[in-house]
């Protein structure tokens, strides 16, 4: 099982760093809003309010998905976090 470490970066698929993890997170953990931090200047909330996009250099790649209060986040380890269907 993939486990990312506290301090590992949140990155978009183009490699822009958008924030970092606030705790160790395994691939299937349920991720809450306090489990990671984002650089607000480099991110945008989606128009539907269901996650965040990278806004670094107007990138637009998705970096989080929000569903029923839980997040998936894009990291150097790939997407982490379990979402209820
Ligand atoms: Zn980006």
C-alpha cells in the first residue's frame, strides 16, 4: 500500500507544487480538510465546489476531488484518499 509522508508535496500532474500533507496518508485513507494544506495563491476551487485546481501559471490541472466531505488529493505518489461512491 502506498503511504505518503507528512510534509510530502501536493502536486498537479504537471509537477507544480500546490501544498503539502499535514500527516502520513495511506492510499485508501479517508482524507479530511485538515490533513493537507494548500497554497491558496496557487489553487482555485472548482466552479462546482467539488475540489481544487492548480492555478499556477493558469495550469488548470485538478489537484483535489471533494465528495461527501472527503478528499482525494494528487501527490507524487499518485491520487490518495478514499471516496464513498
Ligand atoms: Zn499545475
